[in-house]
């Protein structure tokens, strides 16, 4: 009897393990998708924002000697000779431009100095480098005699650095005063502008989407489903096509200005395209369904008898709506607001096409550093800070509103 019980227990355990393995096999594709689409790119971005081995790979011997430099005066002659030799090699291999580009990111003006010096040092005979290399280096530009130049080279050669995070926050590291603000703010203003525009878009979507969702929820199912198709219709149209349509509407000779001019409402066309107004307007139109759908889902499940009961007991329509119906729709409103806000913070295509310089967001600057300036490390730092900002705002939302209140059905 005992042996039979043990056998049955073993069979049950084996059956449970088999079911768990089968369930895990079904989940593996989803886990791989999440790993390849989210975890790996985000991890790569975070890693690249602090890992920068380019300069260390170009002039390793110079950086090794600069580690022993005390920072007062210029480095010793042996260090300068090593740098001249490595710069000569980079010039012959046509890699000096890469070094110039990397150093210029640390200190403006170093690009032209490194390139001109590399040309002069590159003309030297390799056998003459020990004798003429240092002299040629110092004669090429006066800034090679400045300790600040060599301090910049040493900082640029750090394989692991937080320099790009300082730049992304409009900060800089000064040898005498430590971390301090830069003279001109660029990125902090862009972050503030992005948050302001995302909040404006969220509020506009809530103001437009709430009454529309309420109207859809109050209709019979057949009519509500028909109108809901119209709400979902923009999802069936390319985002690029919808954005381009706004260009045709908002440009100086576009549909809106032409109509206003034809009826005599204005004397000169409005400048609407390539402004922050155009970005907010186009993105509100694109993101409005993300507000309507959660609201409609929640409103559809609210029993209308609650509001009728309040009215039958003598409550006025507006106070009854505000105290009974509206609180029950908060899960849908908060879900829609969270969706619209997070999507709008990271939006790129629409601000790039209709926003111009005035309507750009932080995502456009990240794309610029990835596509034009090839400063992937700074782009990664900006993206990491944007991710941290979104997580912080989500934590604040969860702390005061509660993510557990979000129900989409």
C-alpha cells in the first residue's frame, strides 16, 4: 500500500513537472520577444551611456603615461613624445579625424587643432620622430602647452565615464570648482519643454475624449460599435500619412489659411506650421484614441442606475455626475492619461515633421545625435535620463493615484 502511494505520488510529481515545462515552452517565445525587443536595447543603451573606449583604443600609451601626470604644468617630454608617435601613426592610418572628433566633444576647438597637428606630425619621417616630434607638436598650436588640453585628453580617455550624463544635464566638470552648470542650457530646457508639451497633449486628450467616450457609452451597443469604428479608423492609416495631412492643413498656403483668407477673416496667413502649436495639435489628434478607448471600456461597465437613483433622490445633475459618476470613471481616465503622456514624451516622427525648431522635443535631439553627430554615447545618456524620468513620474503616479486602479475591461 505504501509502495503504491509512493508510486502515485511520483507519477503526480512527474505530471506536474511536465505541465510546468509545457507551460514554460508556450511562454518562451514571449520571453524571447521581450528580451530582444526591450531588455537588450535598454541594457545596451544604459551600457553605452557610461562605456566609451574609443579614445583609449586610439592612444593607449599616451593615456597610460597621463595617469602618472599630476596635472600641474604640461606633461613631461617623454609623454609628449609618446603622443606625437601615436598621433603620427593615426595620421598614417587616417584615424586622426576620429580622435579629433572625440576630443572636440569634450572641449570645443580641439578638432581643428588635432587635425592640423596630425597633418604636420604625419609628414615627419618615422626615424625623426624622437628628435622632432615634440617640437613639431608644440609648434603646431599653442594650446598644446596648456595643461587644460592634456587634462581634457585624460578625461576623454576614461573607458567608464559619467561625462555624458553631465552633458545631458547641462553640467560640466571643472578642475578647480568641480561639477558646475554650463554657460548655456540646452537639454534641461528641452526636458522641461517636452514635459510641458506632453502634459498639454494629455489634458487636451482628456478634455476631448471624456465627453466623446461618455456619449459612446450612453448609446445602444450597435450604434456605439459603429461610432467606435470611426474612433479606431486612424489606426488603419499610416502615421506618416496623418502627419503629412496636418502639413497640408497648417502650412502658410494650406487649407486653413486659404479658407480664412477667402472669407476675409484674416488679412495675412497665420504661421502655424513648424511651431509648438502644430506639434501639440497633430499629436492630440493622433493620441486621442488612446484616451477614448480606456474611458469607454470603463464607462461601459458603469451601471446607469446609480446616477438615476441619485437624481430620483433629489440630487442635481451636475453634483450627481461629479460625486457619483465621475469617481467611477477615474480608472479609465488615469489609464488613458498615463498612456497618452508616456507615448507623447517619447514621440519623434510628428514633432520632426510639423514642429520645426520651435516644436521639437527631446526625442528629436536624441535622434540627431544618433543620425547626424554620431554621438551615440550622449544619445544613450539622454535616452537613459528620459527613461529614468518616465519611471519617476510613473512612481509618483502610482504613489498618489495607484496603478492598481487601472482597469481596461
